[in-house]
C-alpha cells in the first residue's frame, strides 16, 4: 500500500536536519567517488562504469522533487 504525502509533508522532510545530514553525506560520497575516479580512470573500464553509475544514481537522489500523483 502506497501512502500519498502532501507537498507540505515533502517540504518538511527535505528541510528536516536529518535529511540535510543524509543529503550532505551523499554529496560527500559523490566527491569521494569522483576523486577516486580521477586517479584511477582508464585502469579498468568496467570499474569506471560502475563508479560513474554510482555517481549518477547519487545525483538523482539529490534531485528528488515533489510530484503530485
């Protein structure tokens, strides 16, 4: 069962200090992955692709927005 949330609920969640810490940790992880990739790119193309995918996925999490269903 899916529970619908209001835009107000969503905004409160985004502005919650716990959510801010969560988003900041994702941003930090993106920076770490990008730095690691900058040093190892080209050594293993398969690993490069995995890291790029992880970065792209993390960026999508940060781009979360309210969508009325």
